[in-house]
């Protein structure tokens, strides 16, 4: 059985992608949770991958790192990872690749924290541009394929890659078009997303560097998380 190594569910957007995909498609795996390290404490991530980052998928002792590589590895055994139609599949791969390599303003200004609600101090022009591009990409998928999900009628890697975006948009109260908001709500209400969220809320371990980053960007107006446990 696969092992999937991830970090704190409240913060780790990269970990969410393959976890969500595997849960949504009923791909069996054992979850291995590793908390982000505090300053001065050696990270366990370096023992898992040469990049010293998670997520990492372990298959028969072989370690696959980076979300795109993990998804492609899974697709060799589970074809439902990608749409069955060639054009849909190419579009979904393009959407995942863009999410993987772009939207730096969204990542930097709206760090993922599932359990809090934040009022941003301001929105940069770059952040507004990232949000507009994401909405345009989503609209393109729905217009092209007229399906229930981004690349057609089935949940695929394209949707899993935008799971963290749905959490970010909710956390920071980002105003969206009705169409985009409907998709965000659909993602948030997916059973696998609800499972991840509940686990994130129940975490008592905090990562101070992430929390400080969030506080620098906005005012935390609500914290739904279980009381913290220091130090990590």
C-alpha cells in the first residue's frame, strides 16, 4: 500500500493536493503526518526526499517527491486521475502545471491556514491579477467541457490542485463571481475536503512562522482551531 507523507493539515497546501486526489478517487494509502519544524530543530523532511519537502509518496520503498510527479505516478495505475478524453486530459494537465508554477502573489499574500478567517490589510495588484486569472481558468474549463468539475463530469487532479485555493479564498474572504464561488463551495463540501478540514481544526500543534506570516498580511477575525500546544 502507498504511504503518503504530509505536513500540518492546517498549513500545508502542497500536501493537500495528492491527499485530496487519493481520497476522492478511493486510492488506498497510509497517511504519515510530519509537523513543520521550529527554528533550530532539524526537519524530518530531509529524510524523505532530496528536496527536503513534502508531500512524498512511498511505493514499495521508492520515494516519489513533488506533487506533479506523484500525480503522474498514480495515473499509471489509476487512470481516473486524469480525464479519459485526450483534449480534456491535456487541459487538466495544463491547469495543474499552471497552478504548480504560478500564482506567487496568492501563495505569498494568502498563506493557507484552514482554521482561521482573515481580513487582509490590502490586496496588491499582483494578487488581484492572480485571482482574476484563476477565475478565468475555471470559467474556461466549465465553458469548454460543460461538466460538473473543471475538466468534465468527474473529479480529477485538476480539481485536487485547486483544493488549497478554495481554502485560501474562504480564509481571506476573497470576493468572487457567483460561478467561481459556486465551485469553491463545491470543493469545500467535498467529503474529502471536509475530512481534511476537521483534522486541520483538531491539530493542536502550531507553526509560528506560518502564523506570523498570516498576521503580517491581515487581521485574524476568527480562529476556529483547537487550542494550541507549544512548543512543536
